[in-house]
């Protein structure tokens, strides 16, 4: 007959959770109070503080990712045709490109 | 998921439409694309300053102070005035005379530009452009109730500063009801549709010096536009290089230290306005202008700088302690 492991009692689990939370909270509070808000990025090495522009975010609009692509092959500056007749092609056949026009 | 993809010449450049699946009751994508193509052709016919029969040319030559105007012309003039207001007068729609004096008289569609590298080598010292203190654009009034536009006779309007972006935005309004779509009017781009939120479009940014793709933007909505000196650049009869982005204060081509700017915005018109204003402002002003929506600055050297939201990278940083254990 095998013995099932005892279920841990409530109190140790509860108090260890509270302790862990308190430690993390204190760590973050210390960091914020020392002026090192992690969401604001690295401090400027002790130099004079930079002016902060406060902006109200009206609408979070866009999901944007920038992927540097230095090794990519040359892309034609957008599809250019010599005729004014529309050209219909299958989807995804050529990249969409923004360029000066 | 398939998309209808159509490409055609328009507005002295190219236009491209990608249209996804229609909601019930909507026309097939091919029919929507054809209607959009006709709309863009009509837009160009009415608003080109290079077509003597256009409504814009009629407005510019009309001796009356108040001139009846179609809804499309009123929209275009209003977009130009809003671009001027937004940019503090840097994107000035009343420089038609100056740009013609600089040598940009007819359409330059299909005309290869002068080499940008050579033009940069001979260009005058770099400095930011400034608004024209006369601010002639403030003399325009658009009256939708009366269906007219008022301005002092002789002050000409050029929709070039916001035209392609406006065309992209107006076509996008007509494509509501499709799963996702992208409207590209000569590189001024508008994206929409709920499907784009799930499956964003990839938009490549062309480098003005090399022609290579310098970045890829993954966009789920809004607009993106690029302004640059690499097209519509020419050598004038006096031997000097000139291009189409003028300093409103001097009426001369602006050499600001930037050769290209790509801007994001809520709409294509906004993106186009921000990209032009940033390029005319130079690097410092350009960073400020692009700070809210984000964008790319390309310096004379070819260096590409990410600005605003595009420069942010997620990070987690723990408190640092000084060597020796002191905090």
C-alpha cells in the first residue's frame, strides 16, 4: 500500500506567498523611490535630468515592430509599371513599400 | 485567406490596393478595387496642378474671391490647410509659384531624378526650414454650406503636400466592410480592417540613397508615409540642384541634413504631414515631430534613426548597486 504525500497545510503556503509578495513589493518600491523606474529606461549616468514630455495617450492605435534588415536584397522601389492599365496579381506577390514619390 | 491585389499608375506615381474578404452584402474585392481605381483617377483629374482642365487649376486662375468648389476640392483644400496648421506653416500649400520658379513646372512622372549623392555634395549648408511669416494659407476659407472656397485672387493652392495621403484615406473609407485592406498611393499608405489587427501588413521602407529596404514595419492600422529628396530632384539651368521640398521662408529647396523621413500617423494625411514637417525641420525638430507616433529619420550620411515608439525596446532592469556594495 502506497502512502499519498500529505497535502501542505494552509498556513505555510499562505505566509510564504505573503512574504514573497512583500519582498518583491519592497524591491520595486525601493527602486522607484531611488528614481530608477525600470519602465523609463536607463538613467543618464548621473547627468542633468532630461525634460520629460507628458503625453496623454488618446488611443493606442498600432502594433509596430521594426526589424532591421540590413542584409536584405535590394527591393524595387515599389512596383512600377510602364502602362497605366491595372495589373492584377496574386496576393503577396510583391512587398508593399513606402518611399518618397 | 486570399486578397485581391491590383496595381496601376496614378497621380504621377503608382497606386496599389490589397483588399481582403468582403462582409456579407459587400461587393466582391475586384469590383471594389475597380471603383477605387476610378475614384483615384477622378481625384487626380480634378486636383492635379499639372492638368489645365482640373478644378484645382480653375480655382487657381479664377479672378473671383469666392469660388464654387466641389466637395472633393473642398476636402483637399481643407486637408492642405490642416496640414499647414498642424505643422505650424512648414507644410505650406501655397508655394505653387515658388516650386515652379525652382523648376518643377510639369509632372515629373517617369523622369529619373538627379543623383542625390552629387546633389548633397554641392548643397548649401544645412539648416532647418521655417514657415513663411506671411502665412498665405491662412487666407483660405472653406465653406461647406455654401459649397465654396474663398481666398485672395492670385494666391494659388497646391494639393501636392497632402494629396496622395488624402486619396489613400478617402479610398480607405470606401473599403470599410472588408476583412483587411491596404491602400498605397505613391508610397503614402493607409491600412484598415479588423483582419489587419490579427494579421498585420508588412511595409518595407526604402532607403533614399541605396534603394534597399532599410526597415520593415508591421502595421495593423493607420497610415504611414515617406518624404524624401531622392525623387523629384533635378539640376536647374543655373547648374544648381533643386528638389520639390521647399523652405517656405525662402521659397528655395530645403537642405536640412535629412534626406528622408518615414512617419506613422492615425491617417495617411497625418503621416504625410508629419513626414514632410519632420524632413523640413531637420534632425532635432524631426525627432520632436515624430515623437508621438514614431518614424524613421534618414540623415545625409545615410544613417537611419528610429524615433518615438519605434525606438522603444522592452526591458527589465533590476536596481544597480555601486561597486563595494554601496547603493
